């Protein structure tokens, strides 16, 4: 399953690990995705949302 936020679309970003010996390898920076019960169109639905969207109240959590 894709690690992508269903609200803002944030996903993985590529970069590099660089060691002290300057050995360079590729890596992925994964978005911090959490499964949350949210209210969507008056009903409760499970969404995969990044923590930035949860913290900035872009979703309404279901009780």
C-alpha cells in the first residue's frame, strides 16, 4: 500500500545517506502516515493521513 496522505498527497521523498567516510547510498524519507477514523461527508471513514494534517486540524477525528 502506498505511503501517501489521503488529504494533502504527501508521499515519500528520495535522498542520500552520507557516511563519515563519504560513502553515498540512496534512501527514502517516508511520510509519517497514521490510520485515523475521521468524519467525511457526515459518516465515519478510515483515512491514512500524515501527522501534519492531523495536527493542523485538516480532518475532524471521529470519537
